[in-house]
């Protein structure tokens, strides 16, 4: 029989800390409030979460005379409601360090508000226990199959950059790049209108960090041939222009997305990168780049979305790709989780690099001592050195010279 | 096999989906029933009707629905249903738009992917009206004539499947060396 359990961390957290963790992750919380039945008509969603997905979503309607109506919300491709509810509930469970939970949330004006959490959802009823047992068993089998097959994770990416004039005003990337392709553009919505300010590189994936960086250089070259105005400055990082957050999404396939893999990526990759960030980079969180930000992709893999745009330098890009590959294949042996500590969790969101640096060394040492590190050391060592030297990047600079992209035609 | 001189390219003009968009939104309506409500016993939305019109660089969905509120009054001693028809205009931006489409041939359509539903109804602070929060979602399409490039086969459509290589440039990665890049932060 499958064993369902949560880490003991949640039980040790005070209500104040639970609320703080949810709020830092961008979710509303009324956990600390004593809820009285109001004379309202109100809709809540009760979500059974197990290992980063919803097993069941139910809509609960409370009326002014306490009648309750329950209906199931089904996973139908055509509506985004299920997806939005599932994402908020999974995000809440993850923020609270729960692999399994019943999350109750209400849709508010400002997004999801978490109203209650049950960390023993499998005790609710026998039916629910069976659902959890089956989900846990499925994940165990997938992880066993992965370990037996011994496949190497394949990595991809779609990091972003911006085009600026000398006066720091932005030029939409859509002036030069199409939506699709190896070098394309991406949209943001502003005041209900969609604009395409962000350039995005989509190199071919690879299981080899060196090859993936080669593909990235090729994508840069394609971008360079399309962006014909040489006077424009190319900027990367977390938020080189106020209000325009940039991401560096790493795509993984041939690796099972698990709660522990996501935790390892947050602790061993996102945390060190946050230490190197330009101070203005933290401004993108928590709307973007919150801990454990992932999306399952139609091709079966997933993308890890917590990192800022690592195009800021080849050294960072090489380090990120190599560390992501190492962590994806070895995370079962990487056991430190400093982000479990409230002050470190807070420091990540506040961009408090001094606090984050205090936990950096054991993380790096544990990675370096893995026998497999040897295969990645060339790309990770420079990043580790920069961490020890206490450097931070500067997102105002033009990234072209570092990537050997000609400034002149 | 790469494209030899025998293959020809044609530009054809065809009707195609040239733009797409999707928007989820939450809106609050205020309904004032004939009696001052004590509590809200139910709230639902019916008779949703809508149409799409082209508007600038987006598509506007114009529609109406009826809000029904079952409420109690006189300290929960009596109940009634208040009905109100509301109209709305929702501007849905296009996340994709073919720049080559012929503007004079544009037709637009919208689909309500999630019927408007009430997620909250509460008595307003002055005790006279009811605030209703409604979630709705639309997917829109812009259809127009556009130019499409096609490869014309000189061999017709025989059973003999030719293995065409549609011009994927053999990527030349040999000269790209990640190790040549500076290890600067």
C-alpha cells in the first residue's frame, strides 16, 4: 500500500508564518481570521492537491441561510477556470511545504484567497484516501521507471531580453521579430491591450549543457541578424525596465516533475542565482518568479519559471544550464532545504542577499562533492567563484559584447 | 532532398483565422431590490446573449444577461427574487494577429468559454442594494483573407510520397564555441 505523508514542517509553522508564506508567494490568506457565517452568497473551491496537481476540485456555494450546494468542477480544456483554481491551490500547498493537502480558496477581486488548509486530506473519507493512494502509487511507479531507465534529462529554455534606446525608452521587439521562431517576441497585457515588447530566444533543446549553450548562441545570432537597428541596447536580468519583468524559463523533459525536484531547484538553483541578482531584479516577485513556479508543457515535460533572464551573461547562462542539469539528475542526493526557514524564505522574496549568502556555502559544497559534479564543473565553477566573491550583476548594461554579438553592422 | 529548381512556390489568398484572443475577467454589479435585503439566499445569471464586433486592435464582445437574486427582508421574515438585466462591453485583446490580413475582409466571432457565473453576492454597506461579483471568459477569433505561401509539387499528388525538405537550413553550429565566451558576471 502506498504511504501518503507530508513533511513535518507545516505542523511546526505558526499560523502567522503560514499566512506570511502564502502572502509572500502572492496569495491572499484569511487563515488567521475567525470566520463567521455572513449573510452572503459566496462561492468557495475545495481542492484536493497531491504532488503538484489537483485530484479533485469542488465548488461549494454558501447562501445567506447556510444552505450548501456542492458541484464538481471538471478539467475541461476549454475553460481556464479549472486551470486557475488548480494553479492557485498547488501554489498554496507548495508554499506551505505540503505535498498533499485540501486547500479551500475563494476567488477574490485580487486573485485567490486561501481560507483553510487540511494537511491530512486522506483522512476525510475512504474514497479520498483511495484517490491519494492511487496518485502516490502512480508517482512512485513513474519515479522507479525513471531511475531504471537511467535517462539523462533534456533541457531547453526560452529566456527573454529587452531592446532599449540610449535614453532607456523601450522599443517593442515585435518591430523586428515574429511571434514564432528561434528568436521571437512575447506579449504582455497593459491596460487591456496586448503589446509585444519582449524578445525571446528559443534554442533547440539538448541533454548536453555545452550543446544547449551552442544552440543559444545560434539563437542569439539569428536575433542579431533580424534586429537590424544596431543602436539599440539589449538588456536582460530580472527587471531592467521598471514594470517589465523578464524570465529565464528552463524546460525539462525526460525527468518526472516531483515535489522534491522542485524544492531542490528552488534551493540549489534559484537561491544562488538570487544572490547574484541586481538589486532591482527582486521587483518581479511574487507576481513572477515565485518559488516553485512551474508549468506542465503539452510535450510532457515542464518548465521551471522561477529564474530571472539569465541572458545577463554567458557565465550565468552556462552556470544555470549546468546546475539545472546536475540538479535534475542528482536531486535525490541534494538534501539541504534552507528555504524551509522562515527568514530565508522571506529573504528570497525581499532580495536580501546578505541573508541568503549566510546559507549559500553548504549548498554549494554539497553540489561540488557529488561525483557527477566533475562533468559540469567547467560551467559551474565560475558562477560559484562569483558567489564567493560577493558580486552582483548589473542589468543596465548591454549584453551584446559578452555574447560576441557585433555592435556595428 | 533540398528544394530543387523544379519546385515552385505560390502565394495564395485564402480565408483564415488571422487573430485569436482570450480574456477572463471579474466584474461587480450593483442591484437594488425593492426591499432592503437582510440576507442573500441565492444568486444566478441567466439569458446570456452576446455578439462580437471588431474594435481597433482588439475585438469587443457586447452582451446582456439577467441577474436574479433571491433574498430575504424584514429580518428574514419574507423573501423575494430581484431581477435585473445588465449590459456590458468587454474588450478582448488579440494575442496573435497576422499582419498580412486584408482589413476589408475581417469577420469576428466570440465564444463564451465559461458562462458568466456569480461567485459572490453581499449586501452593500448602506443596506439597500446587493453587490454581485461575476466571472466571465471569452475566446475570440478574427477571420480574414490573407496571403499564404505554398510549395507546388510538379509531380502532382501521386502515391509516390516524396520526402521534401522544406528548406530547414542545416544549422551551422561548428563555429559557435561556448568556451570562447568571457566568464564575466
